[in-house]
């Protein structure tokens, strides 16, 4: 069925949390998958990684999963302390965020314009940033997702609208958990707990979360919905 390149951040890597590419394989994805997820990746980082990856693996289909960290890294700066150090470390290694939808659109547009025409492109929207779809940060996410959808239409790319699927699922929860990357120390401890998929589900239950283990990284249900949405976009 061809080769599928998945380029994204920690959701694609599945560290921490449950990897949606692994769930895609379990659901019967017939494509050979090349998984290139990197925790903390922004649209800037994806842009400079993309063309060398296309040259090396020669994909038939490309799924781009970026945007969450363009919103999160500025949030970490505002939180201060250890969170601010994490943000600085990510930026030092090349994860420079585009801190406005306009700047995000320009960089994403330039990236899409550089992709060879023989590669079919699918763009994933940002799933959720916390499990309250009405929160301020999810409203910011909506603005970035609007950019992704507009660019997809303009470039003739498909859309894996995981944000729409996640919002529909979150609206079924009468009292969504407010937990959202609450403690800096948990970012690293969670990686140890969630090495097996059951660890992500355990943390989700402890924190009252439905689709994620910490408000951002996926549990088994979140990974399944994500994988189903991507597979549907590929099949369309």
C-alpha cells in the first residue's frame, strides 16, 4: 500500500503516553510506517527536518502533526521556574515556537510549499490542550487549528481533524478534569510510568481524565480515536 511518513511531536513518538502510530498498526494500517516523532517539536523544527526525511524515506503519504508545542512553549515561559527552563532547553535545541497564528501560518505554509508534488499530504489538527474544550488555551488551539484547516484547503492536503473528534468526545464528559500538565516533575516521572500503555490509563484514571494521561499526551482511548481519525483521512 506504500510508505507513510508520520512527522510530529511527542504524540507521534508516543513518549510519554500511548503512541497513535502503534494503535494504527493494531487497527490494521496497511502502509509501511516511518515514525518520526520528537517530544517538544514545533512547526519550525518540523520544517527543517521534513525535506531530509522525505529524501531519505521517499514516502507516498506524509502526515504532519505539529502545533501543540507552538502554544505550549510560550505557556511554559509564563509559568516560570523549572517550566521556563524546559522551554529554554527546547528552544536551544531548535524547537522555536511560532507564538501567533499569523507566524505559525507563514512557517507552516512555507513548509507545505516545499513538499514534492508526488507526496500526498495529510495535516492533523491539534487534539487537545487540557480536556476542557472551553478553556482559554483550547480557544487558542482553535485559532491554530483554523490555520491548519485553511492551509490544508489551500494546498490540496487532507485533514485528519482529531480536534473535532476529541471535542465531540470531551463534550460527553459532564465535569471535565482540570488537570493539565500540573507539575513539572510529572513530565519526567510520567515517562517512566507510561512505558507500558497500561501506565497511561492508570494515570488518566487517577487524574479523572478521559482521553489523555496529563491533559496533552494520549491514553489508550485517546490514541485509538486519534488513530481512527488518521486512518479515515488516509482512506478518504
